């Protein structure tokens, strides 16, 4: 069963069911939803999209009436096998034309104190206990059969073609990204992908605007490439566009789905204005879709790339959050101009991602197991997030504020009291709890910002979360109902 990512606009004047109907119809007509693919149930899709069941039911009824889907007793709705008539073929070609290109020091999120850390709220951790190790091992063993011996050699510099095809399909269904496999360049982790991207951008970009807070690896890359970096103030709905307009930048780096580390989501209005800025300035938007798979409240938000009709957005993605960071698998979706530049310089780059890991991930995606795993982990992390929210409410009846909790695997805790960030971190470490200062991620100091610490929850059990927060309240000398 696939995930659907329609753009639903409640202000457009068109009924939601018609918007959903047209989206699914076009996906089936163009083959992006393959024939005989099962569609989500009415209940599942309405819950996922954050709408009532009525518009989903009406859309499905219309699709049934027009023959785009078939109903199978006690099984559900499936995409129909369509006659590739001239009209449908024209639709498919038009859709393909819109996105086609020619084929072809210890980081701050780790514990750095001398004290042993039992409860590490670092943002880089994931739930390894839920990783499907046996299934992954079976798939990897298939990759090591004699017929796959080519995987023991150097791989395709752009990444294994079969994996790129799976990534393109996944991005379309899960994040609304329209791209061809030929636009994708596989990398060995986000920082490797960004390093490659910044090499490609150097001749176009002197001034790089960025959210005023980024993770430490991105901050290091800005320094390495000596961009004239212009930090942009973060507002409740994302970057300050007035500062961007005045920056003179030729590119901007953003994490619109879940800003790191402050957690806000770039609003729909700002997304459109940002795209207009890029179009007018012929500038690039580097979209790091950080934590885009894990949203807990509200309707799922399509990527910024999905709204781009002018080839100005460069999409950066990773499997580290959905799987495990150790696999070092990431990817770029390059617009045509940068793809041509990459291909002209192929001899200058190495493919650092293991072909065996790439093939295993391709098989994992092809079987449908990856999509099921992401949905499972969304539920796992949702429960952990809820456990963290409740633990903080119980432990800190007053004096703290939680921000950025609607998506992702971390939130921020603003602590109002007589301790600064460094004192909060040291006091927590003495109790065996690892928390991390938000100011470490800023590109410019903010003298009047309240002490704020980052709490990642992906790698902790719900029990550990509750125990760790209870210790935190004691370390900070705040009364905790958890410890009564």
C-alpha cells in the first residue's frame, strides 16, 4: 500500500474531495500509482491527511465511477489497469516533460562531559531496537550471491541506478517530489552530499544565506567553503524573508519541514514567497528535508521541492533517520543545470556509498518493507514524543517551555531560572543525563535568548525518557511530580 501526498488547499474554493480526486486520478493516469496498487483505506487516508472521512469517501466514489480504481471484496480499492489511450498517454508525457532531464572535535550532539551518561538525549540517535535486522541481513545475503559480484567493485558514480529509481518513486509518494532517477546523486551521508553540492555551487554562489541556527556539520561546511554566510532570523513560521531579500545571497539553506534545532515549520505562505525570491533572483534553495518523514500533528506537509516549477530547489535527503546513521546513505535531487555540471566533472568525484548497502536498500524499498518500516517508526516515535511531553509536564509544572514538538526526533526546552545553558548541561551530566545547549548551533550569538537545551528522544525507550526527565528535574532543583 502506498502513501499519498496531495496538495490540499482549503482556501482555494474547490472542494477537498475534488482536489483529492484529481490528484489520485492524475497519479493513476500517468502511471505514478501503478496498476493493481492498493490504495489506503478511507479511515487510514483521512487520518493521514488530517481531514474528515467524507472528502476521502467522495473522491474514491468518483474514481470508482470513472473506472480509475477497482473495488475488491474484503480487500479494498486498487488502481485500475487503464487503456493507454492518446489522452492518457498525452497526460503522462506532459507530466514527464515537467520534470525530465537527459538520462545518462566531537560534535555537540554527542555526550562530551567526563561523567558517564546513562540517559543521552542526543539528537543523532535512533531506535535501533526496532530496526528489522533479520530482514536486512537476508536481503544483504542476496546481494552477496555470485550473480551480484559486480557489487564488490566500484559502483556507479551517481549511485546504483535501481536504487535511484526506488528513491524517485519514494520521494514522489512520500514527499511530493517530482524528479527522474537521473537527477538523483547518492551520497555517503548528509555531510558528504552537502560537500558535493557546495563544490557544484561554488562558481555561482559567493553569498550563502542560511537559517541562523544549523547543526554543527553544516556550520563546519560553511566555513570550509568560505561562503559569505548571512544568518537569517528565525520567526515562528520560519526564516525572516525581509532579511533574505536584503542579503544579496545567491543561495539559501533551509530545513523547512522541521527546522534544526528550533523545530518550527516553514509556513505555506513563506514557502511560496521563498520560491518567488529564488525565481526572480535566479538563486538556489538548498532544502534539507530533515525529519520530513516524522510529523505527529496536523496534515502532512509536502516538501518545498514539490512546489518548485522553475528548477531552483535542490533537495537533500537521508535514510539515517528512518533506518540508522551507520549505513551512510543520503541523496541529492539536482536541477538540470547542476546535474550537467556534475556530469561534466564526474572524474573529480568518488562514490563513497557502499554498492552493497545501496543494493540492499533498493531491495528493501522494492519489497515495500521500507514503506512499512517508516510507518511503523512514525508510530514508535510518536509514542516516545508523547512520553517526553508528558514527562516534562509532570516534572516541570512551571518554569519551562517546550518548542518544536510537532515533528522530528527532538524538541527544545526553554528553561527560565537562575542557571545559564552551561550550568544546566553540567548539572544534568552530574546526574547521568545528556542534554545539549541550543546556542551551540547558532551562526551568530543571541545575548538575550533564554537558556535553551535540546532533547532528542529517538534512541531512548519510553521508560528511559521518563526516568531521565525525572533526574533532570532533580538536577535543576525543580520539583517533580515524577519523584514524589
